[in-house]
């Protein structure tokens, strides 16, 4: 894991908020391909939650995905995004190890 890349991805307020929403399971989804227990979202869900343009949200999701903070799955016509909890756990461990 690239700690600096993950920190950079989370250093943007919008991206950090998206990750918090995924963790807290507070974004409702309009996608019928995601089960409620999965707590996934599609781009339009995040657009609705933030009020930002779809292209802006797509770019934020790409940054988070490249850093490994989220992952995506193609389901039917939808692209669904999910929190990668292992990356978050690894980040906390690495920061603790490196900075404590």
C-alpha cells in the first residue's frame, strides 16, 4: 500500500466525506443491483448526496479507487462502488507504526 497516495486521496474534503458516508452507510442507493447489506453506491447516488456534477464525482471516485480506498464492480448496466475496509485498516496500522 502506498500510504502517501491514500493520504493524498483522503486529503480532499469531498473524497473524505464520500468515504465517511460509505463507512457510516448513510448514502441511499437508487441502484437495484446493490443489496442493502453491501452498502454500495453508484455515481448518481454520490451526485445526489453531494450536489456536485457527475463528472466531478467520477473523478473523485477514480482517485479513491486508484489509491485502493474503494473498489468498483460492474453489475448489469451499473458501476457500483464499495469501501475497501482493509485499506483503511492498513493505513491506520502504517501511520501508527511510522509516526508513533
